[in-house]
């Protein structure tokens, strides 16, 4: 898989740069905002967890069909000592215990806020991180291996909303996915999906032999381009 993108992600170093390889698929990774009907993400919509917080969010990454729930603390961009600038990014957690522990001890935010009639409990985190059904159809529908759904955005305000704001081709490093999956494995996951699931042409998976090419054009291997004995041309 070869990648075209305006910015680098952490798995880019494993891509295949060979433009002459006709089996080397192209992934044009331009981040964009998209809309998704809630009927396509019913389970996500029902099990979303609203963290009413300035810094924390509970989100979903639909990664090559797999729904990855994660809870993140947003780290605002800021200048460091010496004048270097650190861009805004997220520190993410991918299981209930780690997320609950980090959220519970964080003093940068007010965690005593109520949400939907009760205080957040560890069991809410456990429920949020239970496995989800495969959503490959959503990736295929939007023609991208990576979709971010952010339930804590204002677009998730009420039950009468029938669409959700999401983002295609999002930068995984910025959302802390280096902790979820290492670079070579992440590249392989996306490469397999782009090359085999999102494929949109009739290209054969393996090069055709000369014999197969001849048979495709109606000739046999034994007689090649000559007529078989006893065969007459039809008028």
C-alpha cells in the first residue's frame, strides 16, 4: 500500500513506495468531516458514554471494520521551554481499568459533575469497553479504513438527532493509537483492508500465466493461435 497524505502518521514508514507494482494499492488519506446516519451505528449510538468534561472524551475509532472504543484526555497545544510548540493531541486509554484510574486521579478537571442523572462509575467504563459488532460496511460505505466518531460533540445533544458528525482518514498518532497498536501491525491492518476490502477494480490477485491468457482469449495451450484439427470457421 502506498499512502498520499498531507501529514505523516506513525505507521507510514512501512508503506510500499513502488509505483510500478500494479498490485500496490493507493490510500489517499485526506482527513475530512462526514455525516453518518444513526441507523448505521446503532450499537455505538446506544452505548456511547457522555463524559461532561472540558478535557475528557469517550470516542470510537472504526478501524478496518473493528470498533475501537477509547477514552481520551485532550492536551491543548502549547509552547514549551525553549520556544518549541507541541500541537494539540490526546492521551488515550483502551481498557476500562486504565481509563478509570487516569480519570479518577486527574485534578485538572471537575469530576464531580453529574451526567444523565448519576455519577460516573467504574461499571460504566466496563460497559463502554465491551466488544462491539463489526462495522466493515460503514468503512466500505464511506470508502475509508479509518473513521472517528465523537459522541461528546454538540451534534450528539439529543435523541431526535438522526445524523452524527464523524471524521474520515483521521491521524491515529494524534489520538494516541501508538499505545493501542504498534506501527507495523497497524500498517498491515490498514493495508489488508485497503487492498482486499476497499478494492474497486477487477485486477486479478496474482499475475496471469501465458496459458491462462491464451485460454481467456479462446485458444488452447496445445494449438495456440492455430485452429484445432477438424474445426471449421463458422459463418
